[in-house]
C-alpha cells in the first residue's frame, strides 16, 4: 500500500455507516408519528367534520353546513366565555410564573433538604383535579368548612357564591396544583446554567439579587417561554376542576370555553356547536403557542442541534 494513501481520521465513522444511520433514524420517528396521527390529527379532523353537522350524540349524523358555526358565533355567551378563558390564562400565568420561578431556583440548590422539599412540593400534581375540587369545596364551605371549624371570621365567606371570590378561588386552586410542575422545569433550567458564570460574578462582587437578575433570569429565557406555553395552552383545557368546584358559576363568572363546550355537547346534546367550540379552542391554543414562540425567538442550542 502506498504511503500516500488517504487514511480515515480517528473517531470518524465510515461514510457507509453514516449513511446507514441516516437511513434508520427517520424510521425511529414512525411509532410517534402513528400515535400523533391516530390520537391527534384524526380526532381533530373528526371534530372539524362534526362542526358542520347536526347530531345529538346518539342518533343519525346529518350535515347542516354552517348552521352550528352561525349558532355559536351569534351566541352572546361565546364572547363572555372567551373573555373568562383569557382572564384565567392571564391570571394563572401572572400568579404561577413568579412563584414557580422562585421555588425552582430555590430547589436547584444542592442541599439535601431541598431535594426532600422538592418531593413534597410535587405531591399536589399527583392528585386528581376532581378530588382537589371536592376537597377545596368542602374546606371553603361557609357553614361547615375550615373557617367555621376554626372560628376564623376571615375564612367564613361565601367563597364560591360571589363572582370575584369564585374566580380567585379557581386561580388559587389551579396554581396550587400546577406550580410544582413548572417549578420542576425551572429547577432543571437553573441546573443547566454553568457554575463558572456565578463564580465570575462573585469575583466581581455581585450579590444574590444581582446574580439572579443578571445571570439566572436571562439564562432562563427559553425555559420561561416553554413553561409559559405549557401554562397558557393548558389553561384552555381547564374543565373538571371548574366543573366540580363552581360549575361555571356564579353568574357564569367561571364559565370557560371548555366548560361551555361540555354543557352544549353533553347537557344540551348539541354536538355540532360543541365541536365548533372545540375547533375554536384548538385555533386559540395554536395562535397563542405560535405567538409565544415568536416572542421568545429561536433557541441557539436548538439551532445547533438541528444543524449538527
């Protein structure tokens, strides 16, 4: 063999191996794609089809054109339900994000007791929303609840009978359950920040507050976008907790779109209008997710992974 024959670089796989891997990798996505199409795309197409029909859920499905859409869009209750839904999104985001961020930063410490607290904080997420709603409904009862039992006048109020109080209770209960999940996201994000950045800041005399606002918060930009997207889209699907806790009342103060969809479809047996509301929910969620992605920009690490 000639001394000048080209030799492969050490650690570089042969071209045939790289081509083989490139041919196998797309097939690994097939199971996930099948699940997504079967449980995501096909049901969505079915709901879109039902929005152009007249069906009571049991009898024959009859095409009705735009009748269901005209009924939903002409209903004065739709703007109200949409407004309450956006209020729930905004209030839950404003309440959950700061607390989740602070708890996540706190739990990111290496002390052992913080790991124990992380497990305790995660317990509410493991509970059923219906069970949580029943528990809080009993605790907030003005006659037999926690306030009456402890004789605390501040807690003895008609929490679920006044519009403002009922809405506030819904936001509190939702935040109580889902703050642990978002805290876990922020905890993982904080632990990905290089320790050398904090060490350099300490050499410059930066304190805890300065390090938080100059290092931690900017480095968590894309984590905040991810958490906010999950929070916003998840807020569109709140149903069982609100249904059990307030049933949309009082005076429709907590009647969100998901609850409106249920009442039309399963209580009024109007599957066409209910399907139209479901499509509206999907479109609103998609628009909000794309908006948050646009506001957050593009993650440079994701770009590097895509280009690798």
